[in-house]
């Protein structure tokens, strides 16, 4: 593992293999407290950006994101994982004090949920876009 990480972080980094990408995705999707975070600004989002910068195909990055989205939301309680850290904090504040609910929070909630709903609507068999024509 150390040699693989050293290659990824070298002066001329290489793209991790598919298996390592999957392992990294699962690791980066979890915050320090063990909660899953996939939204904008999360470590997972930064990992996907890094993989794209290293040359991962757009479809490969999209499929990795879809897989982690399915993993996070399969229990029905993981939709908050799709929100960015700032939106999660704002939502927690609004849940504690409903007067703090505002249009910015609603927009922050609406974007990732609309994206995930659109994704689920594409493939009725298992909720991804891998089976749909692009």
C-alpha cells in the first residue's frame, strides 16, 4: 500500500487502479466521525476531482460516484450524505431552530436531491445511469 500511495503522490503521479480507486472512494467518503459525506466540498468530492485530474475517464468517475451514492442511501437514511458540509451545518441549525430556514438552505438541499432523483429515475432496476443510453 505504501508503494502505491508513493506512486500516486510522486512528481509524476499515476492513476490508481480500479480496485484502489474503489478502496479510496470508500475511505474518503467517510468523515472522521464515521458518517458518510459525498456532497460538494467533501473529501470524497476532492478525491473524484483528483482522479479526474490524473486522467480517470468521466464515465469511470461518474460510476464511482453512483456506486457510493447507492451505498450511502440504500438504508434510506443517507440522503444527508449528498449535502455539502456547509449545507449540513445549516440544516442542523434549521432543525434546532426552524426560524433559521431560508431560501439558501432550500437551494442547497434541492440541488443534490434533484440530481440524485434524476439519477434514480434513469435506471429503474438498480438506481444508476450505467444501463441508460448516454
